[in-house]
């Protein structure tokens, strides 16, 4: 009876606070949508002024028998940036200075010559505007694409080196400056020397010198053959073999759905539960209710139920809306609701604990935000991306608050991922018991 | 007939004694004023009597039917609910048998009928205090506890409020109120209880405080009495 009376009273108060309700729902939905978009969409390409100073007639260079078209690498680079073509170096610098582009990339005219000589590294010029974040963005984009270009170029250069080594070993025709030369090759040279040695008398004074040259030819053939593998290894120092483990991997867009729903659920439940309990203190009615009118457990339960109910309605509406754009398995809707209810209850119980600790609605809301936001970021830190000690600390903090297990429960309910829904729900049940005890202690008269 | 009996009540908060060995009796239709300096333990004693705070030792005993109605110092009602909604809610929580009748009666007695549908947050301080008292009386308690009920009211509102309380007293309700207003205690209370640092220094008729005094000098007699007692 007391529970129903208090629920009716709180719903009436909420109905008379339309701005609060709109903020309470709009804010978490906006945050959730932003997080979802950030997780599921590809980053925009940085605008970079681009100047290619290589004359078109020199865009192709010859390395041995290989033709290397430098414009091919230009196209590859454009996959990482949004190029704004300029015609002069001064214009490129002006674009960066004026903020039209966040950087300028200039291919110098002597790049093909530097590559053809292979005397050292060839260079491109990159000009930044001094903004650390933008510089980092462009640097990463250009460096990753240059690494790919270098890899391809190395492979081509190693093929050229291979052909020269083959010519040295086995001989053949060498085309150079329009002329053709017949190259003997070390293998044939060694055979000729061996045949010459067999025809010489054993006491011939020429024999020791020819034997020495024949021995050298034998060593050269063996080692030059092996050097081709060494050149190949330098051209591709690390090869990646991709392997997919058994089981289902959550696509990023459906994981983003679970994150967005968990964030909405968390904000609505924590803010509402903490705020409505703190309101009892602020209105001085808590002392009246404590007068044996309403047991502490009933009062806390009522706030938790109210917050869970509103939170689940908001989260389910949001999930249903997202379901119009992202394919979801509607056959699992019962499991979604279970995950939302238990997750929402865990958030709400955390909320009443916060509301019991502080005495004002504003302080309760601020504390709820201060506690909630870091939990989201900590739960989304990928494992292995930080040092061992810090990762362990993040794991512990994430485990003692309900966001991570709620996200796991929602992800398991929506995407059938590991850990299982049962494990996540058991984790949440333990947190509900813990925060419930804390709330009761904090609300003792 | 004794409506309320407090026996050797003690309450400690950590190392601090808030109420020490307080005993008194209150008869039907009697008015008791609790006076004392700030921090004397007046609100703590009222909270124990109301059942909102458990004493470390001692006992509070009620006689006959009807419970305790409590009116805290600061208005303790929901500002987003209307006057009638507040009364109805607390009537339900107090398990009043006929909620509609109780609400109508309180609206009439407090003179708030015309404001019944107004949100409490939009009422004046005096009217809010009337709602606060009406909530304390909604279950028709045998004993009404009031914590500094007139501290935020102007003289006209104070007079109207005491008219209302006296009408309840005349119908048999016993009243205990805490106040800093010595003249108010003398005017309306038949019994006086003086607290300082949780200790009960005096219990008796106002005229007995300080061994007799003129009407205008009760406040001076009270201050002298505290000084004599080392407070």
C-alpha cells in the first residue's frame, strides 16, 4: 500500500516536472546516440592540401626492367586523406595557414630521381598548422599509407635486385642504354673453369690459380643464391597471417547498439533514483516517512522500481528505434528485457545509494554524473591497450560498478556474445545486493 | 488521563550526549513547551517522541487510542503536489480509514479549502506551515508534536495558528512543542520543560521557573536560570 502510494506520488511529481523529464530522457539518449555514432562510423578523412611537383613526363621511372608509376602511390595516399589539389607550394602553405586544410603534402620534383638512384630514402614534405590533435591525425593517416607504399616499393626493388642476381648467377642478356650484352654468369663460368682444369696436366703451374678461381665461383654461386631470400625478407619484414577463432564476433554496429542502450539505461536509472531519493531529504519528508510510516526497504525499493521502470521504457524504446536501422534478432526480445530489467535495477540501486549519501537533488545529480561518465569510458577501454597494472585497476573498478556487467548482459542478450547472459546477470545481482546494503546503511535515521 | 509518558530517555550521537535521562508525563488536552538554547536536544527529543528516532535507553509509552502527529520545524510536504494531494498521500500512509473525510476535515479546519488544488510550492510560508500541521493532524492523533511551529510566521499568522491548535487542545488533543519564544511558551503551555546540553534542567509550570517572576520577566528568569545551572 505504501509502495503504491509513493509510486503514484513520484509519478505525479515527474508529470509536473516536464523539463526535468525531457532532460532526463533527452540527455542520455543524445549521449548514447553520439557514442553509438562514434563507435560505428568511420572517421572523416582529414583535408590536406596536395601538390605533386613531379612533371607528368617523369612520373614513371625505370628500375632495371621494372617500370614504376609514382602516380599509383599518390592514389593510395588519397585513401587516407581528402586531397585539396593546389598548384604551387606557396598556395599549399597559405591553405594550411588560413585553416582551409589542416596540413599540406608536397611531392618534390626529384622524388623519381631519388628513387631511381636508390642512394638513400626519398622524401615528401608535410606541413602542419601547429595544432597537436590535427597534426597527430594527419601524421597517422600519411604514415600508415606511406608505410604501405614503402612496402610495395620495396617489393618492386627486391624484384629488380633478384633479376640482377639471377643474371650474375646464370647469365643471359643485359639491356642497357639501348645495347644488349651477353653475360656469362657464375654457374657457366665455374663449369668452364672445371672443364679447363680437367684438361690440364696435374703438374701444370696454372692449376693452383684456376682451382682458386673455380673455388671462388662455387662459393659465389651458393651465397648469391641465398641472398635472394635475404632481400625478400627485408622487403617484407613481417608477414601477417589472419586467423578467426571459433565463435561469433560482435559487429561494431550492433555492439554500438548495446553501448548506446546501456548508457541510456544507466543515466536514466541513476539520475532518477538518486534524484528522487534526494528530493525526499530536500523536501524534509524523509523524516516524516521514517516515522514508522514507510520502512526504509520499501522506500528504497520504490525509488529503485520507479527508476528501473522509466529506464527500461526509455531503453526499450531506443532499442526498438535503432532496430529500424540496424538488423537485430527480434526473437531474443525476451532476453533483451531481462538484461534491461536487471541492469536497470543495478543502476537504480547504485542511484539510491548515491541519493542516500548526499542530501540535495543537485548534489545527487552531480555525483551521479561524476560516477557514471568515467564508468562508460573505463568499460570501453580495449583490453591490452594500456599497461598491465592500469588494466587490472580498470578491470576491478569496472567490476564493482554496474556499467560493464550491464553492457555485457545487453551485448549477450542482443548479440549472443561471451560472457554469457547468466554470468552477467549473476554479477549484477551481487552488485544489487551490495549497493542495496550501502543504501540502507546510508539512510539509517 | 495520561496520554504520553516518557521515562529516562537517553540518546547519544557518537561521543555526544544529545538527550540525557529525560522523563515527563502529558495528560489529555495538556500543552507542554520544551525550551532551551540551540543544541539543547529539543528536536532530538521530539524525534524520539515521534518514533522517527530510537533512543539508546528509556521508553516512550502512549495510552489509549490515537497515535502521535508530528510537525517538523521545516515544512515537510511535497511542493509539487497540491494541498489536497499531500493530505491524501499522508492519510494513506497513516492508514486512515476514511481518507476522503479526513482530507475534507483538514481543509476546513486549516482554512485551506480554497487552495486545495494549488501546488504547495506556490503557497505563502504561513499557508505552507498550515499544510505542514494539517499533515501532522491528518490521522487525528491523540498527541501532536510541533517543532518550533511559529518560527517562520508573522504575528498575524502566529495568532491564527495558535487559535487552530487551541481548538484541537480543547477537543482533547495533547500538544508538545519546542520553541525559542519564551513568551509563546508561557502564553500557551501549561507545562514547561527546560533542556540544556541534553539534560532536563526544569519541569513544571512556567510560573515556577526561577522561583517566581513577573509576567514580563520570564525570558530574563530563563536566562538567569540557565546561568545558575552552569549553561
